[in-house]
C-alpha cells in the first residue's frame, strides 16, 4: 500500500503505466478483501492488513475462532482495531470518481475484449456495447451507432416509461384483486344463504315425510291391535270351551270305569248324551285378511304426495290465458289453457292489452311479489318462447324478446314441457326441463312492476297447441 501511494505521488511513471492500470491498481488498494467492495470505515490490524470494520467483526462472529487475520492467518492475543482514516479518505475519493468495483471481474472501466479500447458506443442494430474501433469495423460500419451515455439515457427514459406503465398495471391488478376478493365474499354469502334455504326447505319435506310415516305406522299399529284383540277373544273363548268340554269328557270316562255306581251312571247318561249333542256355541275365526290392506297397501307415495302439495312452495300455479291480450291470429281453447296459431285472423275487439302484431298472449294472473312456478307443454316444434313480460312492455308492432324491452323469455329448444320459475323479490327467472327439473337458463334482474306469464306458440301449421300444464288435483 505504501509503495503504491509513493508511486502515485511521483507521477504516473511515464507512459508505461496506462490510465486503466492506474485505475485498477488504485481500486485494488482500497478494496476490502472480505466484501470485495470499497472500504467503509476501514480498520488496520496489528499485521498491517486492512478490512472494513463491519466485515472483520462479522467474520469473527460467524467463524467463532480466535482473533486472526483472514489474509495472513496471524493470531492476536487481544482484539485491537485501529481506524485507518487515510485509507477511508482515499476510498471515498475513489467512490466519488464512480469507479465500478462491484466485484473483481468488473473492476475498472469497461474495455472491449477484442480491441482493448474503452467501450463508449452502443450499436442499436445488434443491441450491444462497442468501442470506437468496433464502430468503424466492417461488422458495424452501416449500423446505427450512438454514444453509450445517450443509449443509457434513452434506456433509462424507456425504463421510466415502462416502470410507470407497470405501476399502472400493478394498480389495475390490485383493483382486480380487491374486486375479486369482494366477489369471493359475496359468493360465500350467497351460497351460504342458498345452502340454508336448501336445508330448510328439504328439512321441511323430510319432517313432513317423517310425520306421515309415523302417522301411518301408528294407524297400522292401532288396526293391528284392534284385530288382535278380537282374535285373542276368540282364543280365550275357545280355551274356556275346551276346558269345559274336557271336564265333561273326564266325567264320562270316570263313569265308564266306575263299576260301583251303575245306578248313578244310568241316571246321568241321558243328561251327558244331551250335553254332547248340543255341542258348543258357533263362533267364527277372525281372519288376518280383516286387516284393511287397501288403507295401508295402496298407492302410499302418491297419497302422501297429494297431501304434501299443501306444504310445497311454490306449488304449480293453475294459470289460464287472458283472452284480452291474445293476438287475433291465436285460437284459444274454451278452458283458456291451450293456444294454437291460425293463418286466419279472428275478428276481435282492439284493446290496449292485446298484442296487435305478434302472435303472443299473456297469462290472466300477474305477480307483484312472491315465488311462482308453472309448466308449459310447448309442442313438437322448436319455434316457441315462454317466460314473463312486464306490464308496461310494448304490445304494438314487432315484439323484441329481450329484458331491456320488458321480456324475459326462453325458447327454440327441444323439451316437450318447460317449467318457469319466478322469484319477484329475488330478481330471478329460471327455466327447467320439466321431465327431470334440469336447469336450462336463468335471468337475474331487478323487478319493480307487475309481471305476467308470457306465451308465444309455434307458427308451424301442423304443430300441436301450446298448453299450460295443470298437475292432477
């Protein structure tokens, strides 16, 4: 160290020592051998080797060995660290010169490995740093060459732009994450509500079925007990009669073997014979078939289902068509449950409620609240639509079947019968394949007015009538 500083004081030793060599040598002398970075708060050991104070302290703490020099391995009987202010000043001066001393492989200014010239230029075409000799070489002669500092400045500007753009993207992703987390919470709340509703409704059915089972089993037990009591009466009477007859038989047997009392036998013989001829009272056996099997072995499930309809909510609505809304090209049945398209217009009065152009019809009952369900036999052609319509929906001209126009409908599929479910407060209209109640489609909206069942039959001339299905009463 001292010899190098002396050399620096006498000059650069002529032209033999290049600027690069000088910079590398100076940087090497002010580099800590532990962290390989410029000294920070350098201290000198008794062996004259220098280290950063934090580095030597951390090294001794980690190794847990005696105080020894990492360079020469000399061991010191006691810890003595002497601050090296001169070395600290030189390291700070080198640091101010912005020399790159990140690691031994990158000490000193960057140099072209091919021409050993400082790298001061940047080739935009090849996207690499080059020296002045490279710039005039055949390889880079016609390329776009800019000073290195300009390229760095340009890159820095682009990096700032990219950083700002990425920051906006991060902000957007944060917003997406926040919104999604809110949606997750709402999903959990909604599914918990649905889960509670499912459990509650099916538990209600389960309780009803349990009560029905207990009722039927109780009635069967009562019937069994009543018939068994009658049977046991017959058994008791038969036992008493049998006992009485056995007594008579024993008496006769005794008289037949009693040789000492022939006179008494002659006196009683007519009485005993008369008793035998009279026999016993006739009583019929109570058969097990007296059990009322028609009451307990009939269509139990159907009978229970009939009673269960009183607690089913919503029960299928017994809807009919409103003839005042029917288009003139629709023919309605007398009971107002079937509608068929006709190519001949009927002479009907013009009313504000009537569909004037499209062959549609509404149900006679509108709903402003509650949950409702009905089923429609849509026929054998797919050009049909069913659903609900707002009371304020336009009925003149061509009807556009869309929620924004007041129509929530479904159609043009194959099911022969479709179930329609309306939850007015819940803002839900759902459609189901009535044969197995599989889900077909759902609208979610906000309803604030009266809603009517909507029907649009097939226009095929040979299509079956569209019919509102009424379950068995």
